[in-house]
C-alpha cells in the first residue's frame, strides 16, 4: 500500500564520519545508509503504520550499514505491508543497538506490538552487531540465514562489555538474554520469531538452529523467559510445564552454551 513514510535520521560527527549512501525511493520505499569513520550515527524509520526500525551506532571506530524497507505490497488486501530492516556494524569504545517494532497486524492472527532488540557496548576492544528483522500481517521474524548466519554479536579484547538480545510478544510472552564481563564473547542468534501468542529466541524461520554463546575471560550470563502456557528450552531439555524460567551463569576462563534456543507460548 502507498502511505507516507516518516524518516528521521540524525548524524552527529565527533571527528570524521563518511556517509557512503542514504537512499530513499518509492514502490517499495527503502532507506539505505552506510558509514565509515568515528562518531555517532542514529536513525528511526517509521514505515507507515506497519513497523518502526530504529538504530544507533557509536564508536571511535564506527563502520556499518543500516537498511529499512516497506514493500508496499498489501498481501491479501489485509491493509498490512511486509517490511524488512537490518543493522550491520563494527565499533570500538562505544555501543550499538537495533530495534524492530511491529506496529500493525491482521488481528485474526493476533495483535501487533512485537519487538526485536539487539544491543552491544564495549569500553575498549572491538564489537560487532548484526541482525535482520522482517514483519508482515501475521508475525515478526528475524531470519539471518543467507545473510549473516553466525556471529550476530561479538566482542574481542574488551575490559568491560555488555550485550543483550530479546524478542517480546507485546503481551506476556518474552525470551531474552544479557551478558557482561571482560575478554571475548560471541553470540549466535540466527533465527527468532514473535507474534502475540508465541516468542522464539534462537529458533524458527523454518531453518536449522544456530543459538550458541561462547566467552573467554570473566563474566555473567542472565537468561529469562516468560509465557502464558508453557516454555520449551534447550537449556533444560525434557522439562515441561514452566511459565517462567531463569538461568544465570558465571565464569572464569572459558564458557560455552551450545544451544540456548527457547520457545515461549
């Protein structure tokens, strides 16, 4: 569908920031921004009443790209367009985040209100963040296979870092994790999904599971899930009947989770 797309982009230059492109077009409506330098890049794209994509990337080293598209396709004449957006950035001594909010839905599939959120910060060393999120009349999906299947948040050589990843249904279903520490860390979160009735973190998109976390140094990981009817998690295989679940781990040296994929219904 054709509708007005509101685009708000803020560029703040600390020392040197080169913007490679900032392109907007109709049918479909797209925003594409690339940058390389030092400073702050931030923006919000309001895709009509279908979705909102927001991001910020800050660093002494700051190289990346942001993309947002409203397909203006109105499938099945449900008055809800398909959208997609992503952030792919590398920073040092800074932080970056990407939020995708689904703001419209065919209500027979459940209400809108879902959010996908990814965040990383580091006092020093290098950090990367990459995630791709799409939405339509039925649900939100973060399907990274075929784009970036691995290393969705990484930290290397940091004396103090923090990362966060979650999917929120906008209702009671929520799955998320955060980790902080010093040293190195690598979070794989290839697939995730969210609708009013269900949230999947590290699973979904009709694809194999790649939901790993690895770290070296010292740190803490905090994992949380809430649900209306039940939670199934690879962290506690074979356990059923949970409507709330928490997991905390501390480490000195090497730490690894081979599969944290969790579904909250």
